[in-house]
C-alpha cells in the first residue's frame, strides 16, 4: 500500500500539518497530503478520492478553519463511507456543525489544545501506530503509558476542554527569573559550532523565555512557535537567511510574549499563506526582512508588535485579517502590490511606516478601522492610502506624495482624515469617488496635477479647514451628483477655480476663503445647485463667483 495515513487539514494550518506529516514519517508511518503528493497533471479531486480510498487511517487536523471547510467535510464523508477510522487531532477549541458532529461523534479524538504542541504531535504518532497495529490484529502495549492523552469520544472531549479552559483562567504564581547568563543562551549554528544546527531543535529544547541566538548562515526549515514564549535573536537580516518553499517560513500560534529579531524570511515556493503567519499571537517581530510571499506578514488574530522590518517583493506586504489589532511601526514596505492591508473589521495602528514604490501604499477595506498616523506613502503607482467597502478609522499626519491620488475613498468608505499632507500627486490630493462620507479636516492639499480635493458621484463628506492651494485645476471640485459640506477651507492660488461645482452637484459651501485663483473663486457650471453662504472670494482674476445659465445655486448675502 502506498500510504497508511491521509492527512486532512485547512490551508491556514499548513505548517502544523507539515509538522505532523514529518513526525509520522520519521516514525515510519507513510502519509499522503495535498498538495505535496498530487502528481503533476492529475485532477485534484480525483487524487484526493484515490488517496482516501488507499489509506488505513484518516487524520484530521481539527481547527476552527477546518471545521468550517466544505472541502474537509467532503473528505470526512468519503472516509466515513469507506469505514476508515477517523482520528481528530484538535488544535483549537471548536464548535462543530451538525454535519461534522454526525461524522466525528463516534470516532477518535486527541486533544492538543494545551501547549506544548510538539508533545501532542509525538503522542499522535504513537496513537496512529497503535491504531495501525490494532487494525492489523496485533497487540500494542507500548501505548499504555500514554494515559494522559488517551482517545475520547465527543462527550468526554467537551467535558475535558471545559475543565482545561477553567484551569487556564485560574491565577498562576508569578515566576521571578534570575538574570540571564551566557550559559542560559542556546546557540544555533548551521555549521555545527553551536548547541544545535536547526532553529526548531533549539525552540523545542528551550525553557519559557529562554534566549536563542542564531548564527549567520542559511536555514531551510519552517519555524513554529506555539505555546511557550521564546526570545529568538538572529545575527542580522542580511546574514541569517531562513527559507521554506511549501508553507509559511515562520508561524506563531498562541505564542504570547515571544520576540523574533534579526532574520531574513523568504517564502520561495508555496504562496497561499504568509511568509510570516501570526495566529492568536502577541509576539514582537522586529529588524527582519520578509520577502517573496503572497503575503509577507499575515496577521490573523492577536495583538503583535511589528517594528522596523523590511517587507519587500510580496503581493501584500503586511496583511491584517479577522479581529487582529496589531501595532505596525517604522516598517519599510517597498515593491509590493499593496504595502499594508487592513481588512475584515480589523483595527490596530500603523505608525511611521514607509510605504514607497508599491502599487498602493495602505488599504483599509471590509469595515476595517485602523489608525494610520505619520506614515510616508510616497511614489506609489496608484494611491497613497485607499479606503474601500466601508473602510473607516482615522488617518492623521500622513504624507501622501507623488502617487496617482494621495488618498482615495470609495465604496462607502467613512474615514476621518486630519492634518495629512497630500501634494504633488498625478491626479487629486484627496478623491471621494462613490457614496462615501467621512471627514477631511485641516489637511494640506497642494500642488496636485488635477483637483486638490475631488468629490464625485454621490459622495457627501464634510470638508473643513483644509488648505487647498496651487493645484493644477481647482482647490475643491464637486462633480456628478456629489453633496456634502465645505466649511472654512482656504482655496487659493489654484490654476483654475477655488471651488468648482458642476454637473448636478449640490454642496453646501460656508465660510470658505477663495482668493487669488486664476479664474473664479467659486464657479457653478451645468445644472449645479446647492447653497453658498459667508464665503470670502477676493482677488480672483476672472470673477469672484461665476454661475452659468443652467446652474441654480442659492447665494446667501455676504459671499
């Protein structure tokens, strides 16, 4: 038989599945897992069915993601229909759907929620070996010592998990650690001069919070941090090079308090996960180079601190998903499709990052609400900062120069933009281009090649206290059916008008200062309407206020 075990897992758990596979195969238990064992040119679904038919034991890496996967459910259904024993290796607390519970309620369970994960993977190998022996009609007394990790049915599993959760919430005594000495430091050297040649070997051997020094060299392995915190220090991002080609190079899972600094992480083959993947994690990652991945740093949950890293040549440089709330500060993100992406209702902060020479600097989308502060979003091929699909939050004191648009807001975006510098962009300094609202306040919008602030379609933002000057067209332009309020803005020295209202736009203009523009202070064209009150329009070369025949604004005295 080609293989004894079929491994079923969700792609987000790829690193754990690979570790399980390596451990089983080191114990002479042959495994099959996708996509590793799918031959080139063979149909994916057909290969899965054949592999399940040929296995003796079906091992499920059970997590929130795999429990929700329709592909995993189909694999379980096939195994159950063939009468193949299903062993669930539970790495996360999970509520099963009725369909999943139907298939798994009478099979075997191995709880691996509590750290360290490596111990549970070892016991999984022993359990699979015992099960294979039992299937062959042989006795396997070697498993009698593994009492604490015996198999459970679903009822006893739920009781045990509840007890573990209750135990984890009890206060633990504070451990006072003695200062580290040179003898406390574990040394990793690929050339053999340290305590270990592999980084993972040192991690497995380390005590909680023990320092691990990694010497210069090339390491081809996945690094998995789970459970206990460690201090992982490399000799520098230019000299300590870690790569892996079938999954994440570094993955952390529930590893609170770990520190990683001084590495180069390169994802050279498999592109689905991030080169660095952070799950339920509050690690500190700094002074590293991350490159070559679909996503350089993928943050799925937790509150990690990501500082002073070089993130380059990825699709997404740093991507924040789920409920994650990271602190991203002073990172340099270049040559990515998107430098920093916030999505899926995430929050967190991005402060003083350099996002240059990407397609797009920073994106907030799908209800994300980050705080973006003092980032340098310069010389990107598209926009400096973009808000899509109800993206919100605050952008404060960012520099958005030499992009297509400095800041783009579309698809119902609702951000608050304050004290940003949006200048020298190839089109607008700030572009509202949909049904969005939000506020732009006290921004410096100057020397852009189109309008300073452009409000299009049905957008209706509040524009207040912005300095819109020396733009190639107008300081503020309302186009299409745009509405909103412009209050106390200074629109001066623009090449056309201070404020332009055209098409069927109907904004409310109040207390704006529109002076010394080359044509009009305020210009109404086409069928434009709206209200203008208490605006100061002086020293414009053509007219202070111009209204064409079809436009019907309401001008309240004192303009």
